[in-house]
C-alpha cells in the first residue's frame, strides 16, 4: 500500500478515536462515581487502540533495517487489522458514536498473516476433499471464526448503563456473498445478538430458493424498521424468531 494511502488510513482511524474521546469526555462531566468507573473502562479500551495505531505509525516511513531476519511489519495487516477493527466497533457502540457499522475483511492480508500463500480468488476453487486450496480455505474459516467469537465475547462482556450488555442491544450479521467457486446459493450466513428477537444457537434450514433478503427483512423488522420489503424478499423467516 502506498505511503500516502497508509497515512490517510491511519488518520481516518484516529478521527474515529478522537470523536469517541470527545463524546466520552463530554458525557463524563455529568456522571456519578459508578458511571465514571464504567467510563474509565471505555478510556482504557481506547488507549489500547491508540497504542496499536502509534506502533503502526512509528514504522510507516522508516527505512527498513538491514538484519539477518525478516523485516518488521510496517502496518497492521490481516489478523491484527481485523482485531483492531473489532475493538473499534466495540468502542463505537459503547459511546453511541454510531448505530450501524459495516466491515469488509481484508482476506488477502489475512491469508498472508496466517502463513498461507494461495491467492484469495483461487482459494475457493477446490473441487475435491484434498489439496492446498481446501486446506487454505479451512484455515481461513477457522481464523475468521476465532476472531468472530472474540468479538461476540466482547459484546457480551461489555455492559451498558442499565446493566444490559452490548450483545443484548445489537444485531450482528456475518457472512459472504459467494460460496465455493462461483456458487451463489447457500451462502454462509450467521446472525446473532438479542436486539431483534432472534432465536439463538440454532442452524436453521430454509426452503430451496428462499431469498437471502428474507433474512435481512427479518432483521430489519426485528429492530423496528417499518418496511415490508427488502431487495427481492418474499417475506420474513419466522423460524429465525423466538
């Protein structure tokens, strides 16, 4: 990634942190002792994120040292970037800086960060139960699942002012727009969080040719959006709801 583009990316991330800190400090002035202690947890989380961004910035434009070992990474890549972004998501929700977040993971650098050399596009083009591409795909899935589990654990462990958790007040949708090869059916989709009245901990199998937009319509109505249609939806998926 070009140096100027990396600088812009870090500046954007710092802008998010600055907004979070400004809002949190404004809120702090009117809080009691217990709430201030909770807010201190927010500040600690933000300081941890700032430390990682500073480490990334430190190596940005330094000459690479000549050494008999691999050069230090000049930026957060792959797995570390995803972990940082998940922490920013938590911080954004904690301070009510945003109500909606979307994030597309950097699959290419994720593969590099876990030691895989298969090109991202080629990885899903496996046609048997053996081979490097299938192994790479499985390792990617395991890593992404571990990272996602960490995000969900943090949502559950982060408490709101009324004693509920962030997990109680969010809906999280995680998935892909494509399956193995170029197959657009049965795309992997995971939804969780308690804000939409979802039935959790189940694998729901719907009828063939059910539009994925039916799931999105179910989530939209579950969080109170007054709409009867979304994309090519044909109705809600009642099995998703409690």
